[in-house]
């Protein structure tokens, strides 16, 4: 029973009791009884009105509660004729107005935050209290494996080969730490794990920034400066040494015949080594001084045919099969043929050397030119498979090589050519005992 009902019951019961007493006076004091009945009727009416007025704040409080429950902060309570009750109504209306303004401000801030999250190039991953993904912005959804990650644990999104994947590294990031991460394709990221508090409980989030272009630009500037300094010093030394060696050969006629031959042989050997040093540094400076591409339409298949004919005999002599595996009919592509041909020659040469170093019964190099949904893919596939244990981010690092006696120039030149053309590329083990160099035009 509510308070209102109890008050009404008490009021009615009390007046009924007095009415019974008044009826007992009917025989002795009829006039008094009539007066008491009139007084009781007036008292009952007055009591009902007072109860209704006294409980009016409860009605407004209940209405205010309903508005809060339904989050109707723009609604207002109506004024009454009671001055004291109006003070309560104004208080409630002031509270509703403050809540409405606060909600409006929070909504504007939330809208700004949502637009900011969508516009930021950083990937933002927010987790709920149970560690499941609750929010992904557009950059985060573009990360491999996170397209349908909402409502899942990050560990549930890991691929089969998850040991070194980007998601595995992100999942293992400790709170408050920032680390440089690398995915399977060699792209580099900076990942950071933080936390914020929601309703008194901590929730984690991840910020992921791709640094591939920034780091490659920094590396390029560093090795270009290094190569220029080396080229300057080495070329000066080679030129001076060559001049001195040429002068020394004039003195061989002044020596005995027996000593003259040894002297000439030694000087010629030093000259060859000196010229080899000059050629070595020239190969590096060719990367730094590479001209801007002059693009003209060329058929990729024709370029690869020329390379195929060029390497057919060297491959045959080494017992290596080199041939087309698939060749779609595609339109010409605007590129610098001289630069691209030199880059592809390096790719095929590396494939041939990898197959030769690996040995084994399967000795082949295959070309694929495939028309994909929006672009073309050229692949050079070799059975050498020397990259299985090499981290992807090291493959195009300046001066890195997997070959004994290698100088790390070939892939550096290839990367520079492809970057200047704006073509995506990937060099990785396929998982089928082969290595594939893929270029997307």
C-alpha cells in the first residue's frame, strides 16, 4: 500500500469513528449530532485536499524520475498556483536544463571524436571490459585480420601462422609500452597500448601507426649521404692511385728482366683491383643518381620475353628451367622501360642465383602476368626458397644480402625503381618451397 493510500485510509477511518460517535448522540442531542456531521464532512473534504496538496511534490518527483528514466531532458514540468511547489518545479526544470546542455555538449564532443577517429591515419582499436574489440576506426579495419573483429578477442583474429604476425605482436604489447612492429610483408608499424577508465573500470586501447614510408625515407636519406661521402673519397683515391700506378709502369724497363715481369704483374694486379673498387662504388652511386622515370606505354610481357631470351642459355647451362607459367593478355603500362628492365633483370638474376645456391632436384624459375580485379600482377617465382628464415623487413634494407660475397645493391636498386614508379611490391616465401617477387602495376 502506498503512502497516499495509507493517508486516505487513516483519514477516512478516523472520520468514520467520529461519525459513529455522532450517531450515538442522535437520540439525546440531535442538533449537536447534525452539527458534528457537518463539521466531519468539512474536515474530511479539507483533509483530502491537504493530503492531495501535501503529496503533490511526490507526483512531480515521480514525473521527474520518469523523464530522467526516458532521458527526455528537453521536457519541462508545468508551473502550478502553489508558490512553494513552484520552487520545486523550477528546481527540477533547472536540473533538466543542465542535463540537456551537458548531454548536448557530450553529443557534440562524441560526434567530433567519431569524425576524428575516422579521419586519423592511425589505427585505433578499443576493447571492452572483457578484452573484446568494441571499436575500430577505418584505419584499423584496413589492418589484416581486423575486418570483422568487433566483439572478438584479438587472439581469436590471429591467422594460422600467428607467431610473428602483426596481430600477435599487438596482442602481446604490454600496457604503456610502445614498440616498432613488422608484418609479414615487411611493412613497419609503431604500436602502443594504453588504457582509460569507463564507469570506474579500466579499458584498454591500441594505437597503430604505419611508419614504412617514413622509415624508408629516413633510410634513403642516410644511405644516400653515406654513398656520396664514400664515392667522393673512393673516387679521389682511385684516380690518384691509378695515376701513380700508370707512372710506376714506366720504371719497369729500368729493372732486370727477371724483376721486370714480377713488377709488371704486381702493378697490373693492383690496377685491376683499383678499377674493381671504382666499379663497385659506381654501382652504389647509380642508385643515388637514378633519374626520374620517363613513362611511356610498354608491354610488360614483351619486356619479360626479352629477359627470358637473355637468361635462357645461362639457366640451361645451370640445369634451371625458366619459362612462363601464366600470361594473361593485358594492356601496355606507362613506365620507364630502361629503369624497369634493369630492375627486372636484377630480380631474375637473383632468382637464378638463389636456385643455383639451393641446389636440389626442383630447379626452376617461372613468370606470371595476371590480370587482377583492379591492377596487374607480375610474379617471378623461383624454387630456391632461400628467404624462409629471413625476416621480411630485412629484405630491402640497404646493403643486406643473403648471398656469399653479395653487396646488397641489387634489391636496393629494384626498390628504388619501383618506389619511383609508385608500384607496390613484395618479396616473400610462398609456403610451397618457392619464393615469389610480386609487382603490382
